[in-house]
C-alpha cells in the first residue's frame, strides 16, 4: 500500500518511477513494474533501470505470521540484503523501510530512535528488521553510501483492503463493524501509533528530497503520528464513523506482538520538517470514504512461473532519473 501511494505521488511530482514486485499492481497501471522475486539469488542483476535513489519497502508485514512461520522473516532479511547490494553495486542512495517493531516492548511513554535493544526483540519479524538495519549501517560505513532508515507504524488509509492477501487491522475492523460482525481485539492493553498514508508518504518524499540534496545527517527516523490509541479506541471510532456500535471480543495478546508504542518525532521534525497532519479520527473517516469506493479485493492476479511462494511479499520499486522505490 505504501509503495503504490508513494509511486503515484512521485509520478504526480514529475518523477520517473519503476517498480519491482512479486505480483502485478492490482490498483494502478501507472507504475511500470517488473515482476521479480527478491529472494531469488541474483534476481536484481537483470534490473537495468538507472536510478537516483532506491526506496525499499518490501516485507512480509504480518508480525504474528512470522511467529507461526519464521521463514517469512528470513525472506524479509534476504530481500533487504539484495536491495543493499543493488545500492552498493550501482552506487545509489537507499531509503530502508523499517518498522516500530524493532523497539519491541520497551517501557517508554514515547519511543525515540535510540531505544533499540537486541534483547527486546519480540518476534522473528522484529529481529530480522533489526538485522536489516544493522546491515544497512554497515553498508553506510564501509561503502560510504547514503542510507536512511525510516521506521513506520501501523500505516493505513488507501490500497490496504485486499484482506484475502493481507489482513490489516484498520480495513479489517471497518469491514467487520460495517457488517455488524464481532471484532476480535488481541490485547485490551495495547496502545499503538497509527499513521495515515498521506503523512507516511509525505515523510518519505521529504526524506528523498533531503537525501538527494545532501543535507541529511540523520540515519534513523521515526515516521508516525506521535499519538497513541488503544484497539478499543480504534473500534469505537470506526463504529461512530459507520453508525454501528462495535461488538468486541477480547482475547489475550498473541506471541510476538508489541503492546505499547507511541513515537517520538523530534528527529523527523528537525531533520525533515515533518508534521503529522491526520490523526486517527479524521484518518478513519478518510479511510472509510476511500473504501466505500473500492469495496472488495482487487482482481485476482496470476504470477509468472518461477516466483517462489507465498506471493504476499512485495519486492522492490525503483524510480529512474529521479527516484527508485522498493515496495
């Protein structure tokens, strides 16, 4: 979802954008996309677009799924390593998309970029995200590459309601509450930072501009809203937006899940001039308006032979002549 929104925003700004993915984009045909599996050895060797910058967003993004099947987390690392090698060999700047999951369950009211501890890794997902970040830092130091790590948090709002492929909590709750179906909340104590897609894209675009301008001295930056909400808050706000009270079933927090995260945004404000503009109540209204015009999943797509399963991890997107995005 982030890659599609970012790619379209960059196209609208006059950039030339190319995508790499395991599957064709079901939402738009405006982004030229090469079907490729980043987990295949040497796959990126055949990618021949020139680029000024790479943005890597590829991941198996469901944390609990990596607890059930750690191989998904290993594939996240393999994909990240492949994109780092592309950046090294092509000598292009790289923005690495990471996650608030790297913080694990730290006891902080607001979590700043320095609050990362290896022994706090909560899941295979968080551990391999940390490993990709560490590899990125080593490439930055050893090969003098401009590499910036952006840590996202619960991005929602557009191109995210393909629930057969990936269940995201906001579109899932919207679908269930609108249908008067019960919603299951795993962990009444959870308090998380939800980021509307337009704020996320704005943060990435500002990072691209600052990186290409050569003035960015920060290497790790939180991109979030800076405000925490419980999952009960989320269900209540959606119920108010759709005009139906939610029926909530409370379950225990599942293994590997972070129960508290609200981002500190001091570095994003100082380094990028970033300000989150859309808080969750307004974001829910915008997400609901978008979903009302895009009901159901996009058309099913068949991958070309030779791509490894599962096909749920987007690979990479590159922009030639201006920006490269991996999604």
